[in-house]
């Protein structure tokens, strides 16, 4: 089934992808399968994961879908055992599960004194439960699956973990304080894990996607008539390449970091894939 731009060969390896029912992580699973890996697709939405698995199998790949809550330690351990029984021990773990919540998002970019006493969602009335939920999903949703699957990697050649961070981790975006801080925690945790696992043969890196246009976020980026929203205008003005990324433009970074031949001495990095967003100071 191998058909990838870097000729990465993951034949015989087992790749586990969390959040695999989503657009980007579903693609990650397909890319790894095309490189020869047997892929375990984990998601709370079993039907979404199964649909991606069916697509992989239809292309001639090997895949299995597993219902998994990345915040439930016992469930993750049970799923890890099932994956090992079905496909073999995990060689590659992609921690892709994550997301934001309206309860942890402000309505406005800047707070103004007159916002007190209004129904505007601002910093002072953010729901701590919403903020906690975002932190749990992004940070604990990376830590707990790593606890479950990394134990299968210890002492085995060529094993690696790729976490999914964000450009928010470098510079927080307005209106999404919890998500930005949670992704910063993922980046920091990536560096910590890289050091912690350096003596047992596990490389740990992260990808930090910039702004990508998908079916899921199209309504946030464009008006019904197809014109860009005001926030889209700001994003594109701050992206030197002047456009959104396409999901396939993450393929190379993923394959590179998971390829022991290409990246065998690379651990502890967070790779921006952002069209220059992180390099641009705005002037």
C-alpha cells in the first residue's frame, strides 16, 4: 500500500492515533497506513473511527477502530491491551485528541469596563468547569494515552510519540485562553517526555499546525456567501504565505518525525507547520 511523499516505510509497525475520527487525525491514520503501518484508530465516536478504518481497508491497508475515552485511564489501558492482541505492540503513538469549548472562550478580543453587568462572556465570568474541561481534554488527553501505550514501546527499536500542539502554544490567540494555555502545556510536556524517555529508546516530538481550512471549521472562517470573516482576514494578514494550510500539507511533517531513518536523532522538538505565522512579527 506504500504511497507517500517521503518513501517512509512503516511496514510491520503498529501506529495508534487518538482522535482518529476527526478530519486531521483521520488523515494522519490514512497517511501512516499508506506507509505500511497497521493502524489503530481511537475515538469516542466509534462510528467516525470505523468509517476511517473502512477507507483504509478499502485502499488495501490494515486498520481497526476502537471506542476510547482518552480521559479514562482504565479504558485506555484496556484498549491498549486489545490493540496489542489484535495488531501487536504499539510502535508509533499520535496523540491527536483535543479541542476547545465555548465555555472557555470569550466573546470579545479585548475586555472593556462596560462589559460588567452584560451577557457578554468575558474573562471574569468564564466558567472554571469549561476551562478545566479544555485542559483535561488536551493535556490529560495526551498524558493518559501515553501512559497506556508507551509501556509497550520500552526497549524496542524505532518507537516514537508525536503529540499535536498548536500555534497557540507559541503565542496565545485572542478569545481562547484555555485552549492556548493547554496547547502550551502539550508542547512543554513533549519536551519533558523526550528527556524522560531518552534512555529507553522512545523519541517524543510534536507538530504545531497553524491555520488549516477544513469542512469542520469552514463556517468559522467564511461567511455564507464565501467571503472571509473578519477573523479570517486577521489570520491571513498574519500568515506570510497568505493562505490557509491544506490537511495534506501536514503529511510530510508527520512522516518525517515518525521515520527512524530520517529523524532518529530528533527528539523534544515542536515543529511548526504554519505558513510562517510563528515567524512573523506583524511588521
